[in-house]
């Protein structure tokens, strides 16, 4: 499941949700979100756990990428390395994880 697919939101009142909870729980799958509106409380979303977990992992990945890109010196070093990586791989100048960590 990819979190970057479009999100659709279906609005429902808290009263309607209470009377048809099972139906709305089935509707909250993937990027299909149920917005629960209530006059006395702030609105809440009912979302699919797996979908939200994926969104959170992607968020963490994006934040890590932004942190790297914010470090100009590191970004420039990575870009310079990227220019030679294909040539280094073909020439056998790179090592596997097992070779680096002496795994049998």
C-alpha cells in the first residue's frame, strides 16, 4: 500500500457513525478516510492503521532526506560520489556488506 495515492474523505455525523460503526470502519481502508463531525467536539478522522503507518514511515523518510539535504557539505560529497558510483561498481572497487563486516 502506498500512502501517496489520493486521499478521499467521507463525512459522517457522530450519531450516524454510532448506528453504523461496522460499515464505516470497513470504508476506512487505504486512503479512504472517514471524517466524524460532532457539534459538541472537534472533528476526528477514522483511518486505516496500515495506511497511517505507511504515511508515518514515508514522513520519517522525507524528514531524514531533508536533514541530509540541509547539510550542504554532505550533499555535495554525496553528489560527487554519485558521479563515480557506476564506474566504481563496474571496476569492482565497491564491497558488499558481508565483506565490510567480515560476515561468512
